[in-house]
C-alpha cells in the first residue's frame, strides 16, 4: 500500500498520509494537529507542510486572531488526496482479493 500511494504523490512517505488526513478529517487543522496525527515532530510537520505548499497542494491560512495558522488543501491537493485514497482502496482490494468470504 505504501508503494502504491507514494507513487501517486511522489513526495515521500508522509505526504500521502498528510493529504489523506487533511482531506478526510483535518482540513483547516493546525500544523500541531497534523504532526500529532502523523506522529511527526512539529519541525518535521512544518517541513512537510512547506513541501506540500511548494507543490501547490496546501496553503497556510491565518486565523482571525492572527495567532494560529490553519493548513487547508488547495484544489490540486484535493485531487491528489482523492487519487491517493483510490490507490489505497485498490491496494486493499488487491490484498484482500485472494481471501474467501469466510476468511
């Protein structure tokens, strides 16, 4: 599964997980929340968001009080996340396809 989704994103091992998380439940979350979900250090999550932002997949959006920054998917980021989720589902189906209904 890792190879399938990393091949779609081509941005390293954490990028597919970050894009999936942002698409499924964390869009508009903070870098701290993303680091917690992914099991990365804060600085690692910042570097990941930097890479995703440079690729045009996410953008940082300031909050009203100006003290926090949210990470949101761009249109391209949403398309990429959907492709990652489809590759993940196909990988699971392939792996489970050899099992019987009872298994």
